[in-house]
């Protein structure tokens, strides 16, 4: 499992982020405070857009390729 801070400031970023995450089979969640959403859910991720301290939790042993694909959203 890996945790990475991310920031999504607009709906276009949300769409591109979710599309990038959906290219991989592993489970991913976004966490902001006490809220957890499925990172592969467009509606779920959209509810957290613009939130500070958003953390991506990747449920996989090796996630280097996934992290590279979303590098532009990492803090």
C-alpha cells in the first residue's frame, strides 16, 4: 500500500485523473479528513475536488507506473 498527496483543482483534472487511475487493476481510494471515496469513481472524486490535504491510497505492492501516470497531480 502506498499513500501520496494529490491536488485536483478543476473538473478537467478530475476527469483526467480518474481516467488515468482506471487504466490499472489495483484498488485506489482518495481520503480527505474522515471522507473516503473510490478513486476510480468520477462522482466520488468530483466531491473532493479542490480539497486540501487529499491523499491517494494505492492498494498494491508495486505502483510506480501508476504514480508516473498521475505525477502532474501529486503534491
